[in-house]
C-alpha cells in the first residue's frame, strides 16, 4: 500500500436526530500536499463533513479513510490535527495558553501525561511560530479573537500532524492575523502538509488555496481552484438545490460530551 | 471560651470520628467537584445520589456492604441515562429527571417492604455522628479509590472536560474517559453518603468547585481553593452541628453556601462588587 496522506470521503450520509438531513452521498478526495478550501452556504454541511472526517459523529452510511487508514487508527498515529471553531471552545475554562498547546502533545506522552523536554521544546517552538509566546500564561478567555485562533493553531503545530483541518479559521480575526495565518498555512503546505479549511471568506480563497470542494448537502464539485472556483459553480452552490428527500434515520454519535 | 468551643466536642469519641471522616469526605468531594462543575454534570451528580437508594436497601437486605449496593445502582443509573438518551429523542435533562426519580421512588418503596434495620432518615440526610466502624472503612475505601483514579488520570479527565473533540482527535478513548468520570462520581457519592446524605450530597459535589471557579483562572489553584473551602466547611460544620444540635450535613452545606455567596460578592475578578465597580468606571469613561 502506498503511503498517501490524503483523506478519502466515500459516499457519506448524515441525518441528525431531529430528522434534518445534513449530508447525502458525499464523496471526495482531499489531495495530499495541498491547501483545500471547503466552500458552501451556512447549513450546507461543512461542519458535518468535518465532524465526519474527524470521527466526532458517525455517518448513517459511508466511510472515511485518512491516509489509507480508518479514522481512529490515523488519529492514534497523530496523523490529523483539528482546529475548532471559536464557538466550540469553553473560553472560561481555567487553562492557560501553554496548557492548551501542551494538550497537542498528550498523544505522545505516557499514561500520566508527564511532558518530556521534547514536549516542552515543541510547545515553545509552536507558540513562537504563531507569535504567542508572550501570552503563554494568559487564561484563554483573556485573548483577542485572533490570539485565540493562533493559540489553537499552535496546539495543532505541537501535535506534529501532517494533516490539518481548520474549521472557519478566519471568523473573528483581524486582517493582519488572517494574513499571518495564511502565510503559516502556505509554509506548512510547502513542507508537505495536507490542509483542509472551511471558510466563508470567498475573496481570499484563490490567493492561497490550490484546491476547492464545493458543498451544499452533497459534494457539488471538487478539484483545482481555477477549474472549480468559478462564478457559475458558486451560483449553483449558494443558489440552493432541491434537497433530496431521504428517509429520516437516526445517526449514532460516537462517544459522549 | 473559643478554646472550649473547639476542645469540648473532642472529648467524645464519636465527635472525633465525625470530624476526621467529614474532613476526608470534604477533600474527596472537593477534588471531584472541580471536574463536575467544569463538565456541567451537577444534575448528573444529583441523579446518581438519588439512584443509590434501592442499592442501599438491597445491600442491607442481602447483608453485603452498603457501598457495593449503592455503587452498583448509582453507576447503573448513569448507564440507564446514557441508554435512554441514545435511544429516544428526549433531551438529557428530561432523561435524567425520569431515570433518577424512578430509581429513588423504587428505593423508597423497597425500604418499607424489605425488612431491614436501616433508618430512611439517615440515608436521606446522613448520620456521620453515628457512623459505624464498618461504614467508615467503606467510606475510606471508596474515597481512596476516587482520589487514586483522579490523581493518575487527572490530565486526561481535564482534557475530556475541556475539549472532548481534541481528545478524540489525538486518538484517546473518550468513551472510556466518560465512564471513568461517571465511575468516580458514583464512588464519591458513596463516600459522602454517610456525611451529607442523599439530598445534600450534590452540594458537596458542586459548591466547592463552583466557589473556586469564581476565584481562580487556573485549574491547580481552583483545586486548592475547592479543597480548602470544603475542608473548612466540613470541620466547622461538624462543630456547628454539635453546638447547635443541628444535622451535620445541613451545617456543612450551609457553610459551603455562605462561602460561595462570599466568593460571588467579593471575588477579585468575577465578584459582583468588582463587576459593578468596573461598570461604574466604564460608564464614567463615556462622559
């Protein structure tokens, strides 16, 4: 088997408990070594697709492979990092920026999660790389929108995963930070990382994403930015499609929170 | 005078016992309370506490340690809650409400039908002044297991409370963590049963953590504050109980609540006073 660091989404359907159909028959391939943008309207299933890829919810049908492995195995090998949306995080939680970034290293530590010198070094490097070393002792709620994003980006860096998923990384972020994040993503891509981001910010996509996946309830198109990211395709994506009726099935969410 | 207030109760063996058992229970509850408040599981704690009643009755009837019966039913209730939630369209609070009252009512019914020498009043409100040697041993065992599990898994449990998705993303088994936390919750309730009783145990499981959360932005400090306030309330509560001739559990919980109110008003960063001051400052700034 060849070692590819892509993500294969194979014919996924997700229906939520309230019978709302979020995704149907979604198939796509996230190509390694690229920055791929996931584009679609609100409620179009972007977050659902992310959650399915990360195994946070179990689709009613279909499966996801990461780098040729089932999700959980890929995660155990620290192949995938996930940068959450701002509203998924409890900002009042009593942890510091340093603590959060150190959580990126837990998968490498022993059972008691005692950091080694290497763990501390990587946390420091990651914080420095996103320019957050000066804020390492802040409680996470005391940060600005851009700083919050950078803190969680540093956690993903500390995890040393070759595949990164970023859910709406530019929401609540100033222009300067957006530019800095984009530069960092480009550096990561050039060092062989596979990056999938979901974003509303259509204007910036063609400046740094070389691939695009269009999504509205299902995958409408995917491929190179210049081929897929066209006005016609966008009109189709955001104009709304007749949603195929599907027998409501209950999905099984894995785990608890 | 004050010295008498402190030393007089120590002349009685049952008071000395009550003091150190309550202090121990206070520590165990305080440690867990930090996780329970951060995870938002207060209602779950209340549910487990009520659900242990049939377990206690059955245990006494069968002549096995009360802790075993209480633990099995308390933990069983959480499993039942998980099952009902997964398989119905109900929201979690409704499921918890249905399941724990069902267990509790069943326990009340059993307690009148199964002949035993248990005093329902003692289960409901605790009876640390009359605690037996055997019950102390059970309390200690349950408490030490809880402390050991939390000590060894504290970082994973904290991550699970903070960001279960990240825990999953780095390949950790969150289902296992979920049950670990439920397990120590049930064990802690068993620990606190004799001191606070079923009705008030939730206060010992939530209030210290809630107070500490208002006073600190760091988990380690929060833990220390929770243990401090809980220890203080437990020891003072036993004294109050002696001098006022009032139920021990109630005295402890009243003190815990007073400390919480004090924190709510005077907390340096999140207190009401500080908030109204900074509001005046910012209002003034616009003029």
